[in-house]
C-alpha cells in the first residue's frame, strides 16, 4: 500500500471499515462471551446499578479456552544503562503486596519517535519532517535517545523493551490488535473470553472487594475475569451516594443498602450472590471515601492521564486489595500532524508518570509498584504527508523495580514487512514477564502459549 493515511481498499495495515469515530480505537461491539452468574461475577449484574450511579461500571467475564503448559523462563536480555539521577528501586520481597499499573497508549504509539535510534540515517531519509535530530534527544543509551518531551520521567530509571509486537501474523486493524492485546493472545485465533489482566486478577484474588480497576476509559475487556471482581471507574467520586453526610435521605440509603447486603432472608443462589456483590460494592466504596482527592488536584498535572496517575497513587495507598490498575491515554493514531501531537502526548505522559513515581517513592510504595505501557502496534517507518500509518512492532516502557536500559533486540530499519518494523519479541513474552517476575504467577496459568518470560527486565 502507499503511505497515505487511507487507501481506497482496506488492507491489513489500514483502518478498514471498522474504524472507530474517535481515536481511542475502542471496539464498540462485545468481544467476550457473557459471564455466568457466580457470586463474584454477579456483582456485574446485581450491584452495577448502584455503582454506575456514581460513574463506574463493572467489567467481568468468563474464560472458555483451555490453557496449555509453558516453557521455562528465558534468561537472555540486552541491558544498556541510561542516564539516571535516582537510586535504582529494588522490588519488595513481599510478592503479595505488589501492584501493577498498566498504561495503555491507545491508537498505536510510534516507538521510533519515543525511543529514537541514534545515527539512523534511514530515518532522516524516510521521515525528513518527523525524525528528531540526535542532538535534541535525551540521553538514554549508546544507541538510543529519548524523545525530548520525556525529559521529566527520564531520570527515574526507565527500562525499555524494544521490538514488541506480534511475531506471527500481525494485523493493522486497531480493533483486531486491541482484541489480541486485551485477551493476551498474539495469534488472534480463538481468543479466550477473559482478558489477560483479568486472569491475573483471578490468580491474585483473595476475597478482596475489588482486585482490578480501570481508570479513565471505564470498563476494559483486558480486565474481564472468571471469578475476581474488577471495576471500571471513570469518576473518582463514584461513591458520592455513600458519603457520610447528615442528609436524612443519604443516611436512609446507606442503611437500606447495608441491610440488603447483610446475611439473612432467602438462601436462593441469586439472592446470596446479590448480597455478596452489594457487600463488595459497599466495602470498596468505603475505600474510595478515604481517598484524598485534593492531593490529586493539588499535586498532579491537570491532564486526563495526570488525574488517572494521581488516583492510582491514592488507590495503592489505601491498601484495599487492588492489585492491577489500568490507565488509558488516547490520541496515538497519528496519521497527520504527528510531530506536534505526539510530542505533546509524550510531554503529558512524562509529567504525569514522573509525578507518580516521585509520589509513590515519598509514600514508601516504590518497591511494590511496577508501571508498564502497552499499545496495539507501532507506526510504519516511512512518513506520509505529516504523519505515519499503522505499523507493527513498537516498544514498551517499564518503571519501578526494573533494570534500567534497553532490553531486547531492536528491529531492523531496512529489513521491513511492507514498510513495517518486524517484531523481535512477542507481546506474550512481555505478558509472561509481568506474570512470572512481578507477581510470581506461572505464565501457564494466564497465557495459552508457551511464551517464556524475558530475563533481566524486572528486579526480583
């Protein structure tokens, strides 16, 4: 295909007729099978009305596919140390107290404009108006520099995994690649009905009211579970109806909801599930009530991603049992005006993440908090008129208890697939690393493939 934003006939690298109206790339059609009504999954039916009244929605589901065995963890990884002014974070030995914060960069983040290869004449040739000159890059390694708008987060000891994507049968559709990333299966065939993050929550669930929370874009298919309770929270004031004010109406509401959640009455399974679900809702609402949102408004950037990071820090501080937090940032489908738009998004991401990492450090939570990024694909190497089209391989950042520097094998800038970078590491290897090295969960419990983890990326 050509390098124009849209070809007359969709190919695997085009938007295609299923393109969303906005730049989030969210598929409006149901992706997973309907969940069965176990006690925890029933929360999505029995209590969502109450929670949704405050701006939240439950995202739960049931897995169907069998899970095969996995091969042992791999040890090979390249590591080049970046410039950093902070002491490296060492992971807490208490795996049970760790939290994962996943930042989804929706639209397809251009890895070549995020972690930029140095001395790459081919980029100047193929992207004459987009490529960032070497002298403007923030020092990161001998072979790579950071987008200058990532300067705020650069001193926090980032790890960068290069060449991330789908090794076999990549696709250029937002919908298709998001489905694969959410479900945790790179091949795209017979996707499981639960999400990868949801399956992590299933393994991490110890009876807490809520194990996983999605902020910003509401419920995400990535957090669909088989048994654990996960929540899509678009409004930090979602528990307004439970706040302890003196209004008689709200006092009566709280009393009524508490009575409904209490044991007693019919022992029918649906009633028991409803009471359990409502009890979970009330318990988690208490945690939301304890959040100091003024800290977020006062200290974090006013951007959407800034507010999400601020709320994530407050949730972690509450120690309410939330183990997986999903954040989202849209706008990365940069077919035009890429240099200005992408630079601005890099600045917003950098400032928000830097504030979060500093904040959790001051709270004494750095050793038990890992931040990582995902994006459905990268961008093509050649520019179009002002931007880049859907590509394949990209890169991912991790921050927290990580071995700072570049990990993995950078894709070739000359050996391309229809103008696209060829992935050198499958995203299932990335996911296996998060499961095994951060949470101590065997990848065979959460992934169908035999993808091994990537050694040396996370400190354990």
